[in-house]
């Protein structure tokens, strides 16, 4: 059975002029409901503020929670921070943490939101308010749920915020495979970065992933993997520059799940990016990613 973390407040009303796909988080659950897959939904609580402040500047956390994010930071995030957005920003890291806790019991679990890998110490960026991956990882380490965590980021955009926030955490490693010329223009330094040329197809992508990821897993030796399973490497994605097909995304997700299972490592996924005018098509890709990771883990 697939264990999925979801909260109704993952959806918020879209601010005027925003191109962020606010409704996809509900559509993912609609797609899952008609998929025929067996699943159980778990509802997260907001991440306690002290754990967010362990990663982000307390002054910035206060700006978000108290709804006084300055205009320049709101522009960098990509939308204003309303009361609903602030709540969602606290629920999302709570969801990724809960998915990880469930994975420690069940092997694999998915957060039906999250993957906010651009958020930095004192500001959000690129549609990301708080970095749920970094916040969840630090809490899991701090509370003794894991000794070493690997964050595997397969979004089309580099996980720059995650890399910067965790650069001085030796017990957490970061891996990012992304389109080299895509956002952000200035890349950070992950533990291992694999920058791909525009137009990279299924075969070339999988060759790079299969070459780099297993070696990092074996050398670092994590006892938990957090997986940013963005579907924006898809050829039809509005913000992507790679050319993966549905079959390529499935191969990617099965591979990541299988590599974790073969080593007996629990894995929790976060939704990540996916953009386009056809919101249901994007939602189906996210739903398929959850099922593919689960299939890879079960078959590993």
C-alpha cells in the first residue's frame, strides 16, 4: 500500500497574476483516487517553528508567519505571502518530515507537496518559501531518526537552496541532476551535481543517473533518502529544458526506488516541480512518479 501525506490546505487561492500551479496538489489526489492504486492518506501538522528556525533565519521565519514579507522577497518567491500561503509553508515541511517517518516504518512514503529546494537562509525564491527538504532532514538527524541522509534531487532545476543550507552538515549529502542552463543562473555546489545539456533525452538521462547516483549512495552510506521527484524534466513542461518522456520519468523513478530498496534504505519523496497549462496532465505525472517509486522499491 502507498502511504501518502496530504492536507487540504496544501491548496491555496491563486494570487492575481500568479502562474504557479496552485491547484495541482488537489488534482494529484484526484488522479490517485481514480488510478486504482491502494493507498492511505496521512494528514501532517505544521512544522514547529523551532525546527524551521534551525535552518532559516528567525527574522525571515517571523516575516512569513506574521505576514510581513517585504515586496522584494515576495518578488523573489514569485507570489505574495498571504495567511493561507504562510500556513501552507509550515505544513509542507511537516508533510515531508511525516513522509520520512512513515518511510522508516513502511519503506517508502510520499508527500503530495514539497520539494521547495530554492528557499535560502533569509529568503524564499523560485516559488519556494521554506526549504522542506532541509528542515525535515535537520529535524530527523537532530531527533535521532537517521544518522546520515542523502537528498536526491531530480527536478529540472538545481537544488541550490538545499545545497547552500546543508553545506556545513556532514551527516547530510545532496545530489542534484538538472538542466545546466536552466534556473537558477548561478548554481550552488551540492555534494554532487550533474548538469545536463538542453534536450537531454531518456537514454542519456538514465545513463548519467545510473553512472553517478549508485556510487554516491555507496560512498556516503545513508540510512534514509529524501527524494525530490520533480516532473519538470518532461519534454512538454513549460519551465523545463530537458526532453524526458513519460517512459523516461517512469524509468528514473523506478531506478531511484530500486536503488534504495536494494540497499535496504527507506525513501520518502516530495512532489517537486511540474508546470504547464494542462494541470491534470501535470497532476497525473506527479501521481505516476509516486507509483513508480513505490514499484521500484517493491521490486528492488
